[in-house]
C-alpha cells in the first residue's frame, strides 16, 4: 500500500480520522502550541513536510489530507465541495479538542481554513496565509480567461484521464526552483486512476461555481481581522499575482508580510526553510 511514498522525505507516522465512513489521513508531529496546516490542490500534507520537520522541534504540527487527496480515502462518489472540506475541518478540530491554533493555509486551504476561522475565531490564535485568496475573482482578467477553460467540456476529461492538475498545472506554477521528477511523483501518484481524481476536479469546478461564496467570506472577514496575520508570498506565482497579496494586506491591516522573490505558487515546497523561519519569527512575536 502506498509503495510509491518516499518515507525518507515524509518520515511521519500516519493517523486517520473517520469522516462519514471514510478515512481522512493526517500527521501529528511534535509537542507544544498547535500549528495546523491546510493544503490546497492538487497537493497534500507532503508539501509542508520540510516546514514541519523544522517547526515540530518546538511546536505540535498537525497537517491533514483532505478526503480525495494524499493518503486519505478517495471515494468515487463524495461531496468534494470546498464548503464540505471546511465543515470537515471544523469537525476534525472540535473532535481533537484543538485550541489556540496557528493556521497555515495555502491555495484552496485559504478559503477552507478562513471559512472555518470565521465560524470559530475563538479557537484561533493567529493565521499564516501562503499564496491564496478570499474573494471573487470575477473582475480579474486572468480569471476571465481561465473561466472559458473551466467551462470547457474537455476539462473533466483532462482532469480524470490525464491527471492534468497534478501532472501539468502544479509543476508549471513553480518559480526559479523547479519541481524535480522524483518529487513530482509524490504529487501525481496519490491519484493513481481516474476514479481517484474527483477531488481535484471538484476544486476546478469550485473556481467556476463558488465565486459568490468566496466574496461572501471576504465580506465576513471582520470576524477575524483582530487576529495577527502573516502573509508569506511566492512573488513569481503565475496563478495568483502580487495583486492578491496587496488585497489581503488591505483587508487585514493587523498583518505582516514576507515576500519570497524566487518562489512561485508553492513557497513551502520551493523555499521551505524561508517559510519555516518566517513562521518561527511570527510565533515568537506573540
């Protein structure tokens, strides 16, 4: 089982949380104040591994794999909506009794984690966001071009039969430090066959169908603007431009920013030590 997994890169013990009869995988490393990592698409807790190796020396680091991703179950028929991932996250946190949480959110982990935080701000101590968003992109020219692709009847075929998200979109979003062939396998192999790829397809559908919901979250952000925020941003992100970072900073004035000039959309994979150091300094300040 999971014979493809590189245990030298990802040397963590596996834990599982039951979600409506399915198993959601997570890792729980180290002791101390809780840091909870929420990934996006088409990734999983693997891309936080080097950040966790550094931070788990002094903190309790928990990282989930959304159902449909990583080492979690990937049922063919399941509610893979972004909203359901957020409700699953809430159930997970409440059942584990986590409090005073530092959230670390990336990509779709942003709206998933921030939606959870808006509903449960009393459980959150601080929030770190890496290359994400929390509002409608309808006015973004890049999104309008993407929207035409998202509406194409070919999109489900690309995602389900070619593993398009993991094989092509993910590596093309890196900055100066490209993803090696060896590491690329750790992101493609979790989606071994087309029946296991509905999670990534659902996130593509979310980009098309959930823009109004994203905007609603943005309009509810006052529930969490009192919390300290850290934005760690890969400045060579071809997906989410620096305009997204500037909007975050305007919307969350109680924030600090660390710009990683050489990184693209996955700073935690591309420059993990810079990300870990930024989070360490953020935690030490409070």
